[in-house]
């Protein structure tokens, strides 16, 4: 159907009632003329009309065929069904109310469920630049037929992977903790994101106030005591006052507030949004004082997660092969410190890039399938 025919049909469809009346008059007129011819040959009026109808054939089918030519039969059928359904619903207001309420509850519940799945598995991190190239790093070992995926790695391994891979243009490590923030009666447990200074470069999210901390403030063995507040925390607890330069107690240390993140910025958080961001190398002292002097030299504490951005032109398969080689090299460094560690021939180590959303990570099989099943049902 070309555009001209489509336009003609649309105009005819708008005047379909008038055209139907005109067609009815024309067919009746033709019937009368044919019956008159039979009457002139000697037939009675009743016999002439019957003979004329036989000669004209199935007039109902002819009417339907004509209507098909000047309209959209499928649309007319749908509109007819809707009119029939509406008349039926208006005759039974109680049933109608039950249907409307049931549909409303069902649609609302399904929309809410999809929103949860979207947030946990599908939606990219807010403000993330080119999310398709950004991944979390996952490590796998297989022992006695049991395969285990893990995204938590020692800080030392984070350094090993950065140094030994060449498939990525950006790296950042994150760790999240719930720590006491404030003093006296104002102490509250807050979610604190400990991140490398490089994390902020993954996002198009300039600070709303002040600045982010830099690489010079995130160095081993101990980073600077500086903090960036989330926009929500700044709004709720500080009424958006200029607090840059003020002191804030986090755990047992006094931090200097140096900036405010933009609205909606959550870094690489999964689950509850962080309220503060501090240097990763500073957090070691806050969360594990006993490891503060060795976390960057040994492999005994799995507490960071590594984010990477693939270089343009590098496939995920190439990145996985690159990461696997780097992981094996890192394990050899760890065995030099701890000769009792299992050899690679037993655990078959490998590494892969995956979703930054933990609910869609490799090895979450059961949880992911449940979420996707619920999404399908919804």
C-alpha cells in the first residue's frame, strides 16, 4: 500500500458512515431496476424481487468487500470490540471496579518489581561515562570440580593486575564500609566508600562544591585524612551549607571535608548509596588497624574490588585472557611470600570482566536466575 492509497483510505474511513449509506441506496436502486425488468416480463412483484436478489448475488458480502476498500478492517474490528467491552463494563459497575482495581494492583506490582531488577542488574551507574566499556574484575578458582567466583581481592593483587595488564585504559579500586561518623550525640553509622582517587575519572560528574581528592592523597601506607560528602548527605545533615574545610570525625580520625559530590553520584556502589568518599589507603587504618602497616605488602586480606575500562578495540575475550595471565602472575608473587599456597595446577585460576552490578556478576547464577525469572513473570 503506497502513501496515496493510504491517504485515500484514511479519508474514506473518516466518512465511512456516509459512504455506507450511499452504497445502501445504490444497491437498493439497482435491485429495484432489476426487479422492474422481471416484472415487465410477466412476473409478479414478489417473484421479480426474488429473482432480482438471486441475480445480484450476496449483497452482504459485497457490502463488506466495499467497506474493506474504504477503510481499515482490523482497526474497525478492534474499535468494535472495545465498544462492545465498554458497553458490557458499564452494565456491570461492580465487576468493572473489580477489574480496574485488579489491573491497577497488578501493573503497579509489576512496575515496582521491574524497577528493583533494573536498579540491581540493568541500569548503568549514574554519571558513568561510556558504561559499555566499564567492568568489574572477577577471579575464579576450581577445586575438586567446584568453581568459585570472587570480586574481592587484596590491595596488593589490585596493584599486580594494574601493572601486568595492557587491555585497559583506566583502573580504580573500591571498598565499602559502615563506620561511625560524627561526635557525641551526633554520631551515626554511615556507609563510607573507600575509593582510589582514579575512580572519579570514570564519571562525568564534577563536584558540586570543592574538589575530589587526588592521587597524591591516596598513597601507601596511609592516605590523607580527607573526605568528599555525597549530595544527599550534605543536603540532609548540613542543609547545603558551605562546609568545605570543616572537620568531620570518621571512626577514630578527624577528616577534612574537601568537596561535595554532584546530585545522584554514588560512585560504584551496589545497594545502599554511600554518604561519604575517602581515599582507599586511608580506610585501611579505619577498618583494620592491625593490617594498616602490611595491607599493601601481603595477600592476606581480600577487601577491595577492581574496576576497569577496556581500551577501544579490545574485546572482552582478549581482556579476559590478559587478566588471567596477570592473575596467574600475581598468584606466583603470593606463593613467593607464602609457599604453602595451592599451585595453579590444582585450582586452575582464571579471571574475567563482568557487570559492575553485583547481582549480575559471574557466579551469581541462582540469584540472577531468580531475578530474571521474577522479571519474566512480571
